[in-house]
C-alpha cells in the first residue's frame, strides 16, 4: 500500500466520514478506489520474499500488533462476512512501531530446502527494519510431524506389539515423505470485524472525487461555450486552419501558409484530412468544398483569416 497513513477507521466510521452506505463502500473497495486493511492483535509473523520460482527466502520473525495489508480477494471474502485462514497468503506490515521481538535466526528444525522455503538469509535486525516495506509477512506457521509420518509410526507400533517385525520394517520402507511439515493455518485466522480503512485511503478517495468534480465543471463550461458560440457556417478551409492552430496556437502566417502548401503537395497530408486542397503557391490557395464548389484565398485574405481565428480562440479561452 503506497503512502499509508493512519489512523484507521472501522467500516461504519468510514461510511459516516464519506457519506456512503454499505453497498456504496463495498463498490468502491471492489473497484480499488479505497483499499481496506485488517487489524491484528499481537501475533508472531514470518518475514520473507518470494523468488521467481515461487520459493520463499526467509529473513526473520517478529511479534506484530497493528494494521496489515492483504490481497483484495481476501478482503472481499471478509466483506462477505467470512472468517478465513489466509494459509500461505501474505501481506505487508504497515505500522512499523508495532514490530517487536524481531529475530533473524533460522527458526525451524527441518533442514533447507523444504516447502515453501528454498533459502534463509540472516541479516542484521536493523537492516530488516529498514527494508520491511519490501518484505512479505504471513502469520508464523507451526512446525510438526506430518500426518503420513504419524500414521506410519502408529502402524509400526501396532505391528511391533503384534510381534510382526517384518511388517514393521515394510512400513518404514514405504514412507517417503518429510517427517516434519509447516502448518500455516494455525495462527492465520482473520474475521470481518478486523477490517479497517486507513485515513490515507479516505483522503485519496476525497481527492479523487474533487478531481472528478473539477473535470465535470470544466466539461460543463466547454459545453456552455459551445452553445453560446455563434453558429457561423465555417468553411472547410477554416477547419483546416484550426487544426493547425490546435498544434501551434501562436503560429505565424508565413509558417501556417507553408504547412498548407506542404499538405497540398503531400500524398499523406497532416492537416488536410478532408482532401480539399487543389493547388497552393506563393500567392493563392485553391481548394474545393464538400459541395464541389471551387474556391480560392489570396495571401492577404489568409493573413486576416488567421488573425480572426486566433482572436476567436482567445475569446473562448477567457470565457472558460
């Protein structure tokens, strides 16, 4: 989450602050106009980074109390009033002052690599705190015997109690899985009431609304000017000159004339999108209207036309 800043408000408080009903707030969250986070009471968290092969590189564990960002799909399930375990899902620790008891030693009994860890990097605690925004965090998993290993031990015990040593040896040879596994569902529960909205998200939403309102006012102003604009029957040549002014509002007459002359001799004209130009030389522009009427404009008349169109555009800008 970029530019996170607290305090964080409940969904009900956020609805009151933004004057939104529950459905409207849900809509804005679903469309990423507002990002929700969760609050966690003190719990142990595991800090890591995902590699290109989706394997994890561990960096440390800590106790954390504070606000925690999660993927939108997880937030949506909480908004649907589900209690969830995020499992191997992860987020970011947002309240840096909520981090305590940070340790960087490898915390498991099993040797690397093991699912999902491919490596562990031991860094100074201060280095981890400095780069905490770049690290993913997930509730610390519980390490214990796998279900298959426990079943194998149970079957071996029965075979030995029955005096069938051969069967006991067979069970030992059959089991190929790890003796220890990580259970990510032990401490990873979140509830709908844990959802919060940071002040920074509220401010971002308000700023976005104000921008939309400003743009809407500008559009209305342009529409008003268009309605008030004298309904003159502008020629297609006027439209061509206006297209030039769109690119260079303060263009000199000689340069504008040169661009028109260039368009007239080009197979791919830039401004003559209606293909009206017939011939242009140093003294006259000859062109043909959409009605097939052949017309001409001299250099002197062109200077007056360009000046008039420039002034007309300035008047509209002042009106805005």
